[in-house]
C-alpha cells in the first residue's frame, strides 16, 4: 500500500511539474538515500508502462499524456548515498536498472546527452558503487563517483550519510553538469525568442 501511495505522490508531482515547466521540459532527478530507491522504482515503473505494466490506478489517473509525464524527457539521475545495490539484491542477477537517459530524450531534446552518476562515500555503510553489480548496471550508470563527505571529524564514520547535500565535492560537479545541459537547451540566453 505504501508503494501505491508513494507512486501517486510522485505522479502528482510530475504532473505539477509539467503544468509549470511545460510538456517537454527536461527532467533531472536527484535522490538521496531511500529517495534514490523510491525515485528509481517510480521512473522504472513509468518506463514499463509502454510494455504493458500498469502504474497504480491513482498514479495513472494523476498523469496526463505529455512527454514529461510519460518520462520521455528524463535525462539526468544523480543518486547520493544510495542503497540501490542492497535493494537490487532482491532480484536475480541484481535485476534490470532504470534506463538513463530515457530512450526518447533525444527525440525531444536532440542536443542533450543525459547521465546517471552515483555518488558514494566508502565510509557510508548505506551507499556503494552500482556499476560492479552487473553488465546491465555498468551500462546504465555512467559513473560511480567516490567522494569523502562530511566534516573532517565525522567524514570517516557512517554518520556522514546526511552530508551529501552540503558537500561541494558532491554539489559542484552536479550543478556544473546541469548548467551545461541548460546551455545546450538554450545556447544563447540573450537572443530574442521567436
């Protein structure tokens, strides 16, 4: 039941985003800890809809038929301190990972490349690299980015887990990648729009 409720909340949020940003707005998702599992599961389920796997009824009802709400503009996934490797162990051969970017991203935004970067601190017992799980995971995740997070007196302990959001070694490369994507989307922000 919780899975259904979470799917409904994420579907409503995606619908609200499409209403505010536009039907074809590029989608980037940053997920920390359990949030990376929840967002991965929802986006995976959304990608499975064309293959006949239904979303929860409330989630399906919340979505309109736009590229953004079908997940087709999803291009960037950043997982921070993610337990996805533990979550994947419930599947034979670690299951099939989410496809990043969505195969239709290039149709809507041909200049975009997209990426999945998994950021982890080896001292964080919740997080781990994803690419070594299987060939499928190695193809899906562009980079397992090893970082050391948290203040010096705490960074070498498992208690550093909440510090991904506050660490420049995590935030700056992600912000840079998203800024480059924005510049590819709007190559000349000073030019008048037609």
